[in-house]
């Protein structure tokens, strides 16, 4: 009897860890490239252990065939990856906005390693993304991510397959909204940048002997930094509100 209970507990723990572990490898803050893999694994095991009593009743019975067990585990891993990828796509809002700001403020050539994307990116995009991840923890938004993972067992019951259509539609909507909101938060810099280009074009026509490029670039960078310092608070509020709205969709209460 004890042996059967131990086997059942191992099966339940493995099923829960498959979803939570795969999601936490991608969630902003938890799954960053700068966080060691062992630390991420320890966090996933800890969260799995804590939510085990809450989530275990939703896990289906142990399948009699080994192939069915692999199918169940594969479905849980896919759901976890999809939830983590959705959260990661939400962070791309700041990367898009920062890249647009860089192109319109003369900083397109200033590349920096972006720890949230794991690759080189515009310096303003890396700056905004790093601030965004920091604010997710400062404002306790990481609690929304963790609660969304737990409540996902109500929305996506284990054993019922991977909802390809739902996640595909959601991913497409999140990507579209990220580009739209990224452009919106960068719009002040874009508008002022266009005005600077127009002013410098007029100056070049009126005084051809002046090297407009050497005048325009410092002015463009200075104005870009000035507008960024004024509007960065609004940018972060837009990001946090959008992140809470989307990730809150996984909550049972919503």
C-alpha cells in the first residue's frame, strides 16, 4: 500500500513539475539567461512542492500504458511553455518601443547585450526591458504570474490535450498588441525626431555650407534622452497595465 502511494505521489509531482517547470524557464525574471539553470530548477521544484496539495486533485489517474504517460507529460510541457512564452512576448513591448526610440534618436548604432532577450539589441531597448523586469518584482507582478500558473489548471485541465487554437490566437493578439503599444510609447520620440529632420532639411536648403549632419545628431540624441526621461514613467505604466491584463486572463477570478 505504501509503495503504491509513493508511486502515485511521484506521478502527481512529475505531472505538476512538467507544467510549472517548463513555464518558469521562460517567465520574465525567473527564466532570464543570467539566472543559473540550477537556481531556476530549484525555484521550479520549490513552487511545485508548495502548490502540490492544491493542484494534485486536478491531475488524471495514472495511465495504464507508458505511451499515454508520455502524451500527458508532453501536453503539460507544451502548456507550460506556451504560458511562459506569452509572458515573454509581453516583455517584447518594451524591446520594440526601445528599438524605435533608438532609430529616431540617433542611437541605432549603439548596441548593447540585452539580458532579457539574450542577444544584442538597441541600448534603449535593453534599458527599458531591464527596468520592466525590475518593476515586475517591485510591484509584485510576479505573484500574478505564479497565481496564473496555478489557476491554469482550471482553464487547461490536465489530460484534455493542448489547446492549439486558443494559444495560437492569444499569441497572435499579444504580438500585435506588443507592436502597437511599442509604437505608441515611442511616439513622442518619433514625432519630435521627424520635426528635427524637417528642421534640419530646411536648414540644409537655406544654408548648404553648414554640415547639418554634425549639428543634427547631437541635437537628436539630446532631445531623445530628454523626452525619454519625461515619458519613461508613462511607458512603464502602460507596460505594467498591459502585462497585468493579459496574465490576469489566466486567473480563475477573471
